[in-house]
């Protein structure tokens, strides 16, 4: 087991993962009463041929056209309740790609992932690794629109957004993916498992090494697990270094 404090002192990082207050002085929460009152969506599945044609079309888009396509998307009922689509942010040639669950209220208002309290914590986590979201890091979510009340993504919603996420991954071509939380990890791995059971292992998605760790929103509620998240980030960094050092295949 890695001793977090010893490792931090040795690396000279010594991060302090504190929740920074917003200008209003509020820490922020996932969801609001009005959105929570909305009923869960119950979309009908897209016909298989239509879904395949849509996936093939999305797979041809460059980055700018992909962002525009996401903004115009009506593939599921979330288009009726969103304020802004939230495609992703960061370096489009990054080695690191972080994938979360879905936009929250702050993200829905600003059109950028991880800008609320959980985003502030994620920025501190990146800073501890010597990273920042504008350089060598790309951040995205499984869903590109906020679910009402910030509930978990429904299967049909994740399926509708799947081609967008896959195209983002292909365009960015990261050397490492970090799945933040159970929802993102289970969607990418097509399993139903806990984060605890998926940690400390190198998975793969679209041929790319993937590490699973806790979602920053969970860490805000369960600060005792920040030490485990730090271990996961160190494991991710070692995995990335090994991936970069490995000879190219093909």
C-alpha cells in the first residue's frame, strides 16, 4: 500500500485538496429542486439501422463539426431540458483523458465539464500531478447534456451519446483514460461493478489503457477516500509512463 504522505513529500507535490468556495460563498450541490421534479426520460430506442448510420456519420466528423453536432443533437429527450450541451474541454492532443458521468447544474449553465465544486476538486487533483485542464489534459463526460435532477444516466441516453464520446476519444487519441466514478467506468467497460472492485487494475477501452478511480463529487462526500484516489492517480501516472515508453506497434 502506498503511503500518500511519504510519496507526496518525496515528489515535492504535497497537494491540498480543499474545496474552493464560489464567489457567492456556496460550495455548490448536484441538482436543484426544479430539475429534480422533472420525470425521468423514457425514450424509445432508435431503430438499429438508423443508429448505425448515425454512428458512422459521427465517426467522420472533425473536432469542430463534432462539437456543432453535439449542440444540435436531439437523439434523446435530454435535449428538451438542457440549457447548454457540454461536449468537453482541454487539449485536443492530450495524453491524459478524464471521463466523468454527466454535466451538473453549473456545467449545464456554462457548457463546460467539471466547473462546479467537483470540478474545483478535480483541478486540485490535476495540480497535484503537475497538470492542468488546458495542457495535456482533455475532460469529457459520458453524457453531453444534464439529466434532470442530476440523476444517473439512463441506458438509452448513454447509448445516444456513445458515438460522440467514442469520436472524441479517437480524435484526441489519448495515451491514458481515467474513468471518474462508477457510471463512467461501467459504461466504458460494459460491466456492473463497484469502483472498489475496478481500481488498481489496467483496463482498456478502444485499445487505450484505462484506470478507474472515484468521482470528485464522491470524494467531496467521502473525503476519507481521497487517499485512495491519490494512489489511483499515481498508478495512472506510472501506467502512462509505461505506455509512452513502450515501442509502437504496427
